[in-house]
């Protein structure tokens, strides 16, 4: 068994090394580098166009099979597309309306949350200093760990008007992105396969045409299965977080559950952001240190359970991504497109992996992206 695994690993290494055995021409390398730089600039400055296109393609992979199944029951594609998009838009609008009040409350009380965090950490720092008065090094370590702001008597201040203006601007930008995404998604669902059929007409040989059809069908099946599964896992995670926080007594548990479920599309980074927000809310809500730490500890435990046991058990090894590649994708798309890029980083990475796995010449790259 071990010999077979070792042979497969060696074969995989040989396939990867073949990518680097071809001679590199300086002129072609420079031209490729220039094209990559131009592509990055285009993706960044035209992100208001590319982000809706990428989102529409991802949602098309999820909703496309539903539209096709509804068409089998003699429901026109444009009607089923309107029903699905209308239902999705209604859920989003209703959810935003219901969560607007809690979100405004926490935005308004953000300075108080920071102040409460500062006060409680100041008390903790004082206790640590009292316990370690005889050791100067431990004093310095405690000061660095908890923060110099509490020791120097500084206060954390947040400009409410600036924060509110930034949030309003981001909401307007997000609303425009979602509106364009829904329009593009509607036309994609109505004309599913139209562009692909046009490309097939340009294919000369019948064998190449059959291979293209087979590859696209496998891509649609695998990627839609992955996206639907991840969406379901994140919904269950968000519901579990909301239930646990409600039992603990944290204010507005549904808001935090939605935040955890949405940000979980960006592994590691999304969990860290949601955990930091829940920690601040817990400091602003509870008085005792044990009660304060209960909420972030519970959320951390649920994230660890989901990331290390639930998701690997459901996906198996087929869709496992290399942690290094996941971090790189999060960093790259987050740098390029911000929060939207971080949320789409892993789905885009999976799209690339599945595409490479189904094209024989690119399979070494697919194995490079996996574990």
C-alpha cells in the first residue's frame, strides 16, 4: 500500500517537473510578464465590471441546473430565471431589512465596544502586573500582549460621521455590484449554453467538439456540486453560531450568524474577521471575563469543527485545496478586489482546479493546487 502511494507521489512530481523542462525564451518571458501586468491593471481598474461577471458565473453554476430541470416541466427558461432571481433578491432584501437595525446599533456603539475592550484589558493587565512585580521581563511581555494603550491611559476614538459615510459608500457600491450581477445572471440563465454552442460551431473536428462537450458537462456538474455543498455548510454553520450565541445571551445572534456564514466563504481570513467582531461585541455586552470569552470560544470551536472535520468529510479528497494555495488566493484576490475578492477566492480556485483536472495537458497544475 505504501509502495503504491510512493509511486503515485513520484509520478505526480514527474508530471509537475515537466512543466519546467521546456526551454524559456527571454523575449517570450518578457512579453508574458507585460501581459500579466496589463491584465492585473485591467482587473483592478475595471473591477466594477469583472466582479459582477465573476459572481454571475458562480451563481449560474448553482442555479443553471435548476433552470434546466424546470424547463423539462415545460416552464420557459425566462420564467424560471425570473422566479429564481426574484426569490433570491427577495430573500436578500428582506434579510438586509431585518438586519439593518441590529447592524446600525452595533455601528453606533462601536466606540463603546472599543472602550469596553480597553477597560477590561486594562484590568487584566493590572492583575498580571500585580502578580509579576518582581520580574521586569514579564511586565514588558504583558504590556506588549495586552497593549500599550491601556498602560499609557490612551483612549480609542472613532469618528462616527466618517465611519457612517464609509459604510454608506460601501453599501452603495455593493448595491450596484449586486444589481449588475442579477442582470447578467438573468441573461446567462436565459441563454444557457448559447456562447458555448457558438464556440462549438467554430470547432473543426467532431472529436474535438465531443471532447469539449464532455469537459464542459463535467465542469458544470463538479463545480455546481461543490458550490451548493459549501453554501449548505455555511448556512448550517451560521445557524449553529446564531443558536449558540443565543444560548450564551449575546445580543443580536442572528446578525452574527449571518456574518459568520457569509465570511466563511473566505477560509481563515473570514473566520478571523468574524471572530474579532464577535469578541468586541462580547466585551461590550458582558461584564465578567469568563462570560466575555464564552462567545468567541464557542465560535472558534465551531469554526475548527467545520474546517477540520465537517467539510473534509463531505468533500473528501476530490476538492481539497492546498492551504498554501488558499492563502495565496485569498491574499491575491483580496488585494485585487477587496472583500468581494476574498469571498470569491476559493470558489475561483476550485473552478481552476476542476478545469485543470479535466484537461489532460493541465492536470499537473490541478494536482499542484490540491493537497
